[in-house]
């Protein structure tokens, strides 16, 4: 996928709150009264939309020290590169949530705009700069910790040790569980680290691979659910 040569580091685009509910098999009733942390949140509109409805969501990302104009421009640029790349390989993806590439562009632009508007008002409050391996929160600060489109999709950039350290850090700040989506790289290939991670952490926590009602990358219809024993 040629996008790799054009974007340095993880892609920064707007994924919608509606996608998040499907990524992580969530509903609004379940989230009620739960304190949620979204890790490596990028330009997702999940925090903006949920907090506008009275929920308690905090987002962290290593880029959240940057001004909103920089992040908005980055989001639009990365989305345009992604769309250009996907035109050549549309058949590699499942078009069920989105009707096609232009529908994907339209909805991701809405998410980017909603993120930007909320980030401008709440930078440093509900949007906090943080490295996933060193989260600036006390132990057990959140009921639920989410991680979307970072772990298990960048095996070529993020080491096995990065995966383990990140998961242990998310577990440290969680009082209940973490959920990670997706578990496949491009072309529907499972991450090389998936089984290794499960084997290393399963003595300390309960690990489940759970099917979800969302698939864009082929085979990307599962999440990892890690619960504290």
C-alpha cells in the first residue's frame, strides 16, 4: 500500500464516534457512568461527541501539544493521501459501513471537523499530549481504556516491546478492561505480535478475541478485550 512511503508515522485521520461504537462493541448505555480513555486517539470525533452527550471521555495522543490548525491540516492531508491510495485497491476492503470511497471521505471529513472544533476548546483538558508507554495518569484512573488503529497494524514500525509496554501501561491506568481494534494489518494479515502478546499477558489478565459488527480491512472484524482478574 503506497501510502506508507508518503506518510511518516501512524496515519492521523478522523474516525467517527459511530465507528468507535462498532470497533469496540460498545453502546451508550454501557458507557454510562464509565470513565473512558481513548489512547492514540488522533482526529477521532469519539471524545467530542460522547462528551457533548454528558459522558466522561479523555483522549491522549503524542501530537496533542500542536495547535488545532496544524492537526486539522494534517488530518485533511492524510485523508486525501489515503483516498488516493485506496482508489487503486478498493477490492481489498469491505464496503459495508461505508458505501464507497466518496462516502468514506465525506464521513471522515465530518469527524475531522468535529474533532478540530472540540480540540480547539478543550486542548489540555480532555485532549492531553501523552506517549502510550508513559500515560500521565494515576493507577486505575479509568474504567475502560480504548486503543484504535495503532497496535497490531504497524509491525514494521512498532516493536514487540512497544506493544507489550503500551498494553501494560494501559492496564495500569485501567480499573476494569482495555479494548484494542483492529488485530489485522493490510490485506487481512494477522499481526505477527498477536499470539506473542496474548501468551505473555494471559497469566496476569483475561484475554478474549471478540467479534465485532464492523469490517473495513478484510478480516478486521475482531477486537482484543483484556480484563483485569
